[in-house]
C-alpha cells in the first residue's frame, strides 16, 4: 500500500468551479446524534459535541444571506437535526424562504412529530421533504451498523410518516457488498411500500471511508488520492458534485460540503459570500464522489 499523504497538493488536485450557489446545507446539531452508527463518516453520537449545535439566530442570519445570494433550496443535517430544541420553528423559518429537505435517522418520529411534519408540509409555500436513513430490511441487517433496536424504531417512524400521508425518501448506506445490487434495490422498494409508503423512493449511498467507518473497515489509501490526482472533471461530473453548487453552514463557519466536517482545510469562510469561489478536490473522500458518483442530494 502506498503511503497516504493527507491531501493532494494544489498542482495535482482537480479544480472545481462553483457553478452557482443553489443549495445551503445546515449542520444544525453539529455532531450531536441520538445514536452512534458504526459507519458514521463524521463520528456523531450522544456524547459528540466537538462541533456544536447552531444557534437559531445564526441559522436565520445565514438564511437571510442565502436568500440575498439567490439560493434555491436548503437541507438540515446533523447529527440528528430533530434534536435541536428549536427544530420545528427553524423548519418553518426555512420553508418561508425556500424548499427544505431534512435528513433524519427517524428515531424521534412518533405520532406527534409526524403530525407536526404534516402541518409544516401543508402550511409551506415551498416543498418539504424528509430523508430517513435505514440500513437494511431486517434488524439483523440494520442493527449491527445503526445500533440495537434501531430497525424497529426507524421503521415505526417511517410508518408514522406514511400514516399522515408523507412519503420520505429512504437512504441506505452500502455497508456490505451487494446491498445496492439491482435485485436488492427493487426488494428495498417493495419493503418501503410495505411500511405504507405509497410513492417509495430509495437512495443508496456509497460508503465514505472516514470517521468511524475508518475503524469499522478501513480508510482511504494513497491509491485513492492517486486516482484523483490530475483528473480533468467532465461537465457531467461537475454538475453532479454537491460542492459545485452548495456549501455547508456549521456553528464554526462555512465549509465545502457535508462530508468534510472534520477536515480543517475544508473550512472556507465565516459567511456564504466569502465562499463563492472554486475549490480544489484535494481530500481522499472526494474520490468517492468523483469516481463512485456519490451525491448528497436527494
Ligand atoms: S450516520 Fe447519521 S444517524 Fe448515524 S450516528 Fe451518524 S449522524 Fe447519527
Ligand atoms: S468530499 Fe465530495 S462533496 Fe466534499 S469537496 Fe470532495 S468531492 Fe466535493
């Protein structure tokens, strides 16, 4: 195995323009989560407070800046965004400005939360979407990665959303080989339908070999960085990359994307306006986006 340089140097890292700032992601609860998945690429968990929760006032300030810059849509992520004490008012504040997608592990979606989600959906001028993470069609497949008992809780949360007529996208991390094979995809769609989703959507995500995943299996190596080195990105790849049209807002500042939360070199500025510039794809995780086609968008 080749020695692993931390990042590619500027001369070898592919350049990526910011085609437009269309999307703003909010790292709403920092690294705080109510579970601690073994494949979590940003090592979130109940005791993980190294990236703090965002103040509601800061979220609103960034929303106003985003509107002024012509941003078209928003994502809430974490950690678990529903742990934010002002989650629902921030959902309302965001939906007053544009479409919103919330990425959640579904654990906190009970009848009450599903009802609130439905009201937010009904009251909003813009579209409101939810993405729920589930890593298998059985407890035996999901729980070793997401934690004991999570299959039952997550599927109950999805069923609550279905009961109020919402149809979240289900995201599945390819934590074992074959999970994203064609047969498994159609089986997963059928499974989502069995939970009550009338218009099931299932999104498979390749593994990111950083954070806790690095310890569960293995991290990137020098060959991964070498695969990126000197690449010229086609217009199709540029368009597909989340970082060509979005930025991630955290309590510490604005970063390239939701993947590189722990990479100090991915911090770009204190305001969105400061980040309206091209970036260099110098991190090993970029290989998963560029070569394996990972896109964080729904
Ligand atoms: S993968 Fe998602 S649900 Fe799991 S610990 Fe990380 S942030 Fe929480
Ligand atoms: S990890 Fe992916 S989304 Fe983040 S900067 Fe690299 S290519 Fe872009």
